[in-house]
């Protein structure tokens, strides 16, 4: 029961911040699950793999609810989203293959590195200046590949790459967040499938696992994230949120430090 309540709490926080900032869903899930899975005695070599795979599966529900709300506000650039999808799916597959051959220490180091980037972005509200239009097919494909690899290795890092890229290409911040939220849905589907397949032959995984996806955590997080994400997305259109971003960054610093020490 305690574990289920924890999964629901993680889902609530994930949905709210994913909808509000277009960032942080995977960061919250992976860091929280890494601590929980380690405490539950899951196989140490696969703690980060299971955290990332479960995160990608759980993000599907929140991404669906979030991008639908952004779409109703007219904040999804569908042509840009569709242009990035092919490269992003290729990147997701490449990242999952790479992760299968990385140990937990390497995955943890990579995850903490991208978390540091996200924290710095949040604290200082760093956004690249809009200096150019969206690139052509090759450029959008390349951006999609980088976004996909990032998402696959970090359990949902699409916003950390995608939002700055789109704002750099002269897209407004609200439209960039909405577009990346829409992109996150196919990314999550492809990533969850890839991690489920990659972990099929891994020894010692706990019951109720499908490869590197742990179903109880997936279910609990999904239920709450899909309920809460629309509220965060609606609030995103009412607030500038610098104080909230910094509070969230402080939260991530604490969780990241715990992951660094404990996992």
C-alpha cells in the first residue's frame, strides 16, 4: 500500500510539472523510482534501466493529457512536431540499444548530467535567443535524433533538448512547450516498447516486470499524471512562473543528490 501511494504521489508531481513547464516529468520519475527500486532490493545492475524504462511507459499518459490541453490553447505547432518525429523515433531506438550495454553507474552519471542542465535552465530561466527560423528536413531530423537519444537515455528528456531548440528557432515559449509535449507522446510509446524488448532476457527482474518496465509503478504513476497534467498545462498559460521554476529546481537538487549517494 505504501508503495502504491508513493507511485500515485510521483504521478501527481509528474503530471503537474510536465503540464506546467513542459519539462521534468521524466526527471521526477527516474530519480524517484531509482531510489524506490534500490530500497526494494531490485537487481542493482538494472535499477537505472528499470527506472528509465518505467518512466518512458508512465510518461505516455501524462503526455497525452498535457498535449491535448496545449492543443486546445492553440499551442502545438503540428508541422514542426511531425517534422521531428521520424528522427526522434530513430534516436529513441538508438538510445535504448546504447542503454542496454551501459551499466547502472554510467546511466546514473548520464542522468545526473542532464539533470544538472535542467536545474541550471530552471534556476536562471535560460532560454536561447530566437535567432533563426526552423531548419529544413535534415535539420529537423537531426534535432529529432538528438531529442530521441536524450529521451531514451534519461527517461523523458525531450523537453530539455526540444524546448530550447524550438525557442532558438523563433518559436514562442508556450508554443515550444506545447509542441514538445505533443512530441513526447510518440517518444514515450517507442521508448517503452524499446526498453521492454531490451530487458526481456535480463536475469533476476522482479515479478510484474515486462522487460525493464515495472507494471505496478507504471499503472500508479499513469493514473495520477493523466488526472493532474491538464491543471499544470492550464496554469502554464496564466503564470510566468519564475518562482515556481526555482522551487522545482531546488526539489530536483535534493532528489539528484540523494540519487547520487544512494543508487
